[in-house]
């Protein structure tokens, strides 16, 4: 007896993930200004200005090294999680 072959239509591929410009708050980095930056600075013990400046970047790199993250100076969702901060960061 011949086996019947089932014909199933393939499901369409899922859409590609959004690019960074389409997503708010992928990370916080030098030049950003927000309440989220101020919250990060407070948690890091950096001067609280609300501006992600050179001092904040240096402090983020130091904390990243301490946590055995790659020291990029960019505050990612993973870093926020390890610091117990909300993600996405608080907006203005």
C-alpha cells in the first residue's frame, strides 16, 4: 500500500526583530539625559546630574568590571537588572 503524504502549508516566518532606532531605551549611554540616567547615577553613587557624562560612563565601566561584564560604559538592560533598577528606565 502506498503511504499518503500529508501536505502542510508552511507558516510564514516571523517578522525580524526591530532595529535599535525603533525601540526606546535599548541602553543608556554618554550624551543621554533623563530621569532614568539620574536614577542610574544615584544607584551607582555617581554625581546625580541626569546627564550621562564622562564620569557616569567611567563609573558604569567600573561596575561592569566588578560584575564581570564587558566594560563598555553603556548601561544595558542586563546591567540595570543586576543593579535592581527598573527597565526600561524611568522617563522624564
